[in-house]
C-alpha cells in the first residue's frame, strides 16, 4: 500500500514536470526583442514627420503602426491581426485609448482616399504608438 502511494505521487510529479517543461518550451510571450533596432526605426519615423510636408503625416502614422505591430509579433503576442495582438497584450498599456485612436487613424489613412490628417493628429498618433512601444519594452 505504501509503495502504491509513493508510486502515485512520483507519477504526479513526473507528469507535472513534463507539463511544465512543455508549457515553457511552447510559450511565446515575453520574448526579448532587439531594443536598438526598434529605437533606430522609431527615431527614423519621428524624423520623417515634417510640418511642411503633409504626406509625411500619413507615412509616419502608417510606419509607426507597422512598427508597433512588428514589436508585438516579435514579443510573441498572439493574434492574426494587429487589433487581436493589441487586445492580447499582457502588458498594461498606460495609454490604451491613445493607441486605439492612433490605430483607427491608421485605418482611415490606409482605407479612406479623402482622409485629411493634420500635423497635430499625426503627432498625437505617434505619441500613442511611442508610449505603447515603451510599455512593451521595445524602446
């Protein structure tokens, strides 16, 4: 009887250890990302924003959205779209509304031919994206 109990607990420990190892190996979130790469790309986006070139407003919003999306992918956040990855972010975003507003502006830029983006709109969107990149540890 005592050997059966010992065997039972040993089996539980072995199965538990195997499950823990399997989860650890397959877990994607929390991966390290190349901070220098993201800082460099971010600085490039910020430098492209030019008050005298309205086309730069659109380009910067699109680029910043794409950069944040890539950072979420590199971090291992699950989801097949940017919106899904944003919802699945384990990190609490300090300005989630700002990120969503920025992403909505990106969608307007990408899909609406007549969209007008002001310099201030672009700066506000970039601020939201930048804070999210900081929150997830990309910059």
